[in-house]
């Protein structure tokens, strides 16, 4: 049996945070987040009998540790997140080693609410930073002459709900802790100086679809975003349903390269006098989809994800295949429509019910008692489509209507055409 005394009787309880969660939108918070990435220690596995033998204090702490483990499920690679990460790595690396002048191609990551956009992008950004620091950390150890700007290779910022152009610049400046000038023109100039001074290679603007982009007079905002691309960084825009958000207004699709192109702006004022020399700006738009449950490969990927989650659960009566066999996968898919964030939320809450009721196992019946409630609703912008559509139906499947999962069945040889 694991020695819980070493875990819980020291000065530091391993599953309690030493302070507030790091704010990734500030460069020091981002570094703290990177340093503690995957640092969470999951609760050990105990059998029911071992649990019963614990003293009252250890039992309470262990149950709290299990709850924390269920609330901090690890990020699992999915086929959808792998696609986004690969594209992002490629784009960031290619741009970072460019010597020739010219606007760098950008990337837009689009998807529905709670589909894992932020976490996927932040992880990919952290991987790139690791590489970039190892290559240029020494070269950039000293600030540029005449400044005290430290090396900040990647910058991650989020937009507040219903933002205006000024808020975009302010969010970028806040990453570096740099002051906000008053006028928009000065803000744009300060933003450019900050990104240059800190030798930033990648700038992520999350929740970009919060910008008011639907109205004609929002042209300023669009112009500004395009001009941010001229600031010698790889711009990664993340938002809900970008193709319908108005962000691609004026852009056209180039079927040869599969990219979206913003032609040179002909109207309105330019925030950046140097921008007049630019010709066009190119973006890849990549969708981060939810799981799907209509093809063998889609079902197999969902089952693999469920197996990855199950492995992290610490219920005293859990059995192998608790999430991946019988009615459970279809039920979980129906409850969440394959959205990773909703799935995590449902499992976390269902585990709490399983612990508090002593059931200590997840079953469709137990899950039917749990509604998916998002804890961060105040932080979501319904107007931008950030609040996901949560299926209302929580009825467990009828036991008699068993549908056998055929995903691993041998369907015989098929040739490349699938016939
Ligand atoms: N690949 C993954 N594996 C496991 N859990 C994931 C994965 N991706 C995201 N999650 C979890 O799903 C939840 C939502 O993720 P995230 O915040 O990245 O989604 P989002 O699409 O950015 O949501 P929003 O629309 O609110 O901005 C988080 O709890 C996150 O840990
Ligand atoms: Mg997000």
C-alpha cells in the first residue's frame, strides 16, 4: 500500500496549489505555467479495503486528493488536437527562421466552445518556446541596447468580452507589463515596439471573435488585426466559428495553397505607415473539431480518449472498461456531442457524486443524475458563440437496447477504394 504519510503528513500537501493559478496572459505568469505544466501529482490507487483501513485524516485527505485528480484531468492528444499542433509547430518554426522581408503567414484556429482550442494552442506554443529558447536563449540573454526588455519569445493574450481595437493593443502590451498610451495610433506604435523589443516570434490572440466584427464600422478592427501581422511575428488567432465571425470578411480563399488571403487594404486609414508597402496577408484556417461517432475511426478515437480518461480516475470500485464498454461510450457521446470540455466536466462532476454517495463507480444511471454545468459561464461571451450547446437529455440508455460496438470487428479486406 502506498505510504500516505509521506504524501500527506509533510509541510506541503502535494495536491494543493501554492498560490493562485498563473495568469498566462502575463509573461511571468506564462513562465510559471510552463514551469508547473504536468506538475500535478495524481492520487495513488487504493483498493476499497485499503481505503477502509485509513485513519480519518488520511481518508479525508485521500478523498480530496482524488477529487483534485478528477478536476485536473491531463490533456490527451486527440487526432484533432494533433492536427492543429502539427500545423502550428510547422508555421511557427518556418516563420521564425525566415530571413527575407515580407509578411509572415498566420494561422487561425477555429472551433466551437469548450472544444479545447485554448489548451491545444497553449501547449503547442509551449513546445515551440522550449525549442526557441534552447536555440536563441543565449543569443538574446541581454536586452537590446538602450532597453531593459527581456526575451519573451511567445506572447499569449485573450480579449475581453466585446472588445474594441484599443483593447486588442492593450491586451498585447499587458503581456509584457508595458504602459498603455492614450490614442490608438500611439497604442499601435507601442505594441510594435514591445513585440520588437522583446524579440517575440509568436503572438496568440485568443477569443479573437469577441471583437465586434459584424458591423461595417468595425473595419478599423479588421485593419488593425491585419497590421498586427506586419509586426514581424507569427500571428495565431483563436476563436469560435471564425469562418462565420466576420473575421474573414474581405478575404478570399486560394484553392492552390488552401489559405485565406487578405488583399491589400484599399479603404480606411492605416495604423501603420509602413503597412502601405505590404501586399497581401495569408492565413491557414484550421478547425478543431469535436469527436465524431459515425465512422469506425471516429469511434476508435473516442474510445481511446475515454480509455485515457478512465486510466486517470480513482474510484474505489471502478472496473476496467468502465467508460469504454457497453452503453457507456454512446451515452457519453450523446451527453457531450464529443466536446472534450463537456466530457471532462461531466466526468469530474459524476466522480464527485460517485464518491459522495459511496457508489464509487461510473454508470450511465449515476451520470444521468449529473447535469453539465459550466463553472466559467461568467467568463464566456454568448454573443460570440462561446457557450456550447449542451444536450439537455440526460436519460440513461435502456438496458435492453444494447448496441454492440463494432469498431474493432474485422470487416474483412477492403481495397483502397473501400469496396
Ligand atoms: N485534448 C484534450 N484532452 C483532454 N482534455 C482537454 C483537451 N483539450 C481540452 N481539454 C479540456 O477541455 C476543457 C476546455 O478546454 P479549452 O478551454 O481549451 O477549450 P476552448 O475551446 O478554448 O473553450 P472556450 O470556447 O471556452 O474558449 C479544459 O478543461 C481542458 O482541460
Ligand atoms: Mg478558450
